[in-house]
């Protein structure tokens, strides 16, 4: 049992180590694009990125982190995307319920958000959206994220090159939450939807 526990902890550390550089790579690409345009938004993105890196480096080494901090991290990410995306992209984050005394595995939800931009609105020229609804009732969390898909988007949204995020989050859910979660992914012609019910 001790060996099994050590193996699980090692695997979780490995999965987390894959998430952080994956996110950093995407963010630096965004920042690079803005610096090429000499955008006035670049300094604000550097500040957001600094806050997010501080969270990833110094606060995500625990098995659980305060849900409030995880939500702040996601909001920073969305603010960064609002600066980067075209004005026609509508980005909404709605959070209801009390999150003050709850905790969650670190960086568990961000791969869903990353994918919604990378494989959804990121491939669209015209109008698009990313809608996130998060509700916490007691220790029950419901996380729903929907993103628009371009008309030419193939049905298999997550290509091999961009699938590491979802593969990792599924593995982490299995390792940490076992039978305490339900994940549903709906891939419709114009909308991609992820629904996660989680017992915190």
C-alpha cells in the first residue's frame, strides 16, 4: 500500500509538471503576438502572467489548494484572453455559491478553459464565445464550460498535438477523486460543452 501511494504521488507530480509548461508555452505565444503588434496591452499581460506564475510555482505544490485561489487564477487567465482575443469573442464567467471554505486539486479546471480557446474560438474569424458557469453547493461543485466552434471545425476537436491537457485532467480526476466525480463531454456541430460534477 505504501508503494502504491508513492507511485500515485509520483504520477500526480509528473502530470502537474506537464500542465505548467503546457500553459506557459501557450501564454508566452500570446504575449509574443502582442509584442509583435507593439500592443499597449502587453505590460498588463506581463503582470497577469507574473501573478499566475507565482501561484503555479509557490502555491500549487499541495494536494489541495483553496478554491478561492484557483478561481482567482482562472479569472486571471480569462482576463489575459480578453486582452488577446478579438472584440467579437464573448467571454463570460459566472460563479455562484460559497467557495470560501472549499479546496480543490490545483490546476484541475484550467485545461478545459485552455482547450476552449485553442480548439474553439481560436480557430474562428467571426463571432465566438466561451461561457463558464461554476456553482458550489456545500461540497458539490458543478463546472460547465461551453465554447463556439467554427463551421469548418472537424468533429474531432482535440487533435493529437493539443490533447495532453484533457488526457492529464482525466488521469488526475481518476487518481485524486476516483468515484467522486462525473465528467460529460458533448461535441455538437456548433458547440463544445464540458460538464464536471465534483465532490470536493
